[in-house]
C-alpha cells in the first residue's frame, strides 16, 4: 500500500445531516435536524430518552429512509458507498448476536461477509479486551461484554467513521474508563466518531463536540468548550463587594454568586490573591469554577421528553451491529422512533 493510500484509509470522513426529518404517521420522530461531525473528533449526540437519537443514527446508516432531508457520510448516502464496511462501522444494539454462537464465530461470520481474514478477528478480540471470552457463547455474555463484542464488530473493516449508540451501557467504571481512552486513541488516528448518549456527564470527559436534541429537534450544538463557558474562579472573602471593586481596578471583572461567593472572570488565582492582599481582605476559598454540564443539559431539555405511552409506540427493527457491503436484505421490519 502506498503512503497516499495509507493516509486516505486512516483519514476520517465527514458526516452531514441536512434538514433530516422522519415521521411515523402523525408522530414526528426527527424534525428538520441539521448537524455535522468532523474527522478526527469525537462528537457526543445527546438527548433524553425518546429524543430521536437512534432514529437519526439509523437514517445515517440507511436503515430507515428519511421522510425529508438528507444524511451523508463522506458526501454520499450510505447505500451509495462502494465499500461501506471500510468507511462506516456501527454498534447500535448490544443484543444483535446469535445466542448459541461464540463471540469469535460471530466476528468470523461478519469478517467473511466483508472478505476479511480471521487474523483481523483475533486482533480485535485482543484490542477490545475479550480474548478469554472468545469461545464462550454470546448468549452468556454480560451486557458489558456484549458492548465490547459490538465494538469489535464495528471495527472489523478498520472504518473511517464509527457510530455508536449508548456504548457505555452495561460497562463498569473500569470499562467506561477504558472506552474513553480507546475512543480517544481512535480519534487521534483521524477517525470520525459519533457517540449517542442520554447523559452529558457520561461523555463530557471524552467528546470534543456535542449535538443536543430534544423532541427530534436541535437545541444546542458546538464545541464542548463553548458549553463550559468562559473560565472563571470562585472566591469567598469577608467583603465580596470590596474585592470586586479592587479587581475592577486591576481590569478583572467579578460578579456576585450564590451564598456570598464572588465569580471572577479569570483563572489566575495568584492575581486574585495579590489583589485581595493589597485590599487587606482575607481569602476563605479560592477555586476553579467548573460548569455543571449535566445541569445545563437538563436545562436545555427540561420538559421536552416525549412519553409515547401505550398505543403511541411505533414499530421497531433489529439493526446489524456492523455493516457488510449492502446488507439491506438482512434487515427486516420497520425502524422505531422511541429513542
């Protein structure tokens, strides 16, 4: 393989949704949703349960036809990709395994469908940390083990794009920490990674960008740093107003916070301490102010969670864990909009 070919194979591919809409009868699961996911970055696709996340992911993967709008990967619809397994890997469900088939045999079947060697299977069993369970029946796997097996399946074709739906479900704290590091390693290789979750706290330590939806509509998107807001410091002292005035003289703005604290628009704690010393004020507390991203998430989505209720449920379908070239004949039923 030439150097140019190697660069192309490791470069991620851009994901783009434009006015993406999906309705099921009178129910609008996704409503004119537009966003981009850039190569070499991890994007968190966030929203409450029932927000339309899984429906959107399945439209990206060609498992559902949009009612309106478009979803493309590397500028093409999924079904127009010449070698989809080398472009896109996905893990949408952690239950899409034959219960009587071993984890290794499950991957071997998928590898054979994509023309990949068994050596790639063994490599990914090691990479995802499940070689000891490879000969065990998948039906006996814990949820965490199934998540790892699904991730291995998604990576079989060494894809440029990775789409994962709630990948941390069922993982213990050690597994979640491993997943974060693993995804960061993949993004550093240039891969495009889109990870859905219903809790911002789960992904805030990993993702670079976020797309937050509720009721199938966009409520916020952008870099994680934008959600965190400007860096600042919390100070407690005997006279917050006097310290705020002294800080203004030093060209540093400060605003009153809760319970008498002062929020100072700088992270230079030495500067704050020096100003307080010159003003003859004691410092009782001095710490970084961290944005409560989980609270922001709930603020953005509060009151928007749809309750489909009895009689309003829509049909669901089983999606492939990974995509061999044009596997649409293996997909049956209709997609649901309950996620």
